């Protein structure tokens, strides 16, 4: 990839790649043997990982992206600054349709979504808007998208206010 086409990010992409690659070893994939990892960059700089988790009944399995988002949401995060998805295949693993919609709930339209392969090479480089164009989101239901506000900071600020 030429340097000319490489965007300069205001975050540590290598740190996200490290977490996404590390998540591959936590995948539970006895059926597909297709591990996928994910790393989410939270507004406060924390990086939260996820891995795909399969199930004998197949349907209840969950992708790495949604695993990471569920973990992050369970810790109070509602928006993300960047997403890296890893897989061992040299062709990389594009996000599935379900994950694109779930990412859309929490990622701003300009959020980088980057897919890397097992050699840590960038295979797909998207923004949320290009990953899921003309998408349906909270705004369509007159709800302010969590991707537009940092809910966790608001919650913490509210808690501090109550202490006073
Ligand atoms: Zn998926």
C-alpha cells in the first residue's frame, strides 16, 4: 500500500492491531475453525477486544465485532473512535451484514473500520458511512445516535453531580 493512500490517524493503529490480533487466540470456533478478533477504541483511549464465539446450535454464535461491542456496552461505552477486525485468512474478513448494522448503532459516520489479515496487513479500510451506506439508524427513530455523544462521560458527569 502506498504511503500516499494511507490516511494519518490521530490514534495508535498499531495498538488496536495488537489487540485485534491477540483476540484471535480467544475465539471459540470448533465448527468453522475461522477465528476473528476485534478491537474497539473507546473515547477515553481504552481498547476493548472481542472474539467470535460459536455454538453447537450455530444460530446463537456471535461475531467478534458484536462480541466486542457487547463487552464495551456492558462497561458503559456507547461510542467508539475506531474499529479493527482481524482474521488469519490472507484475504481478511469483511464485516458481515449483522455486524455492520450493530456497528452503525454506536459508531459515528466517520469512524474508521479497518480489516486486517493474519499478516497484520490492511485489507479493507472503511468509514462507518462507506461500510454501510444509506443506513438505517437511531436518527430514523428520532433518537440521537449513541455514536454522536459520549454517553459514558455523561453518566460519569451525572454521578459526580449527585455526589456534590
Ligand atoms: Zn459479523
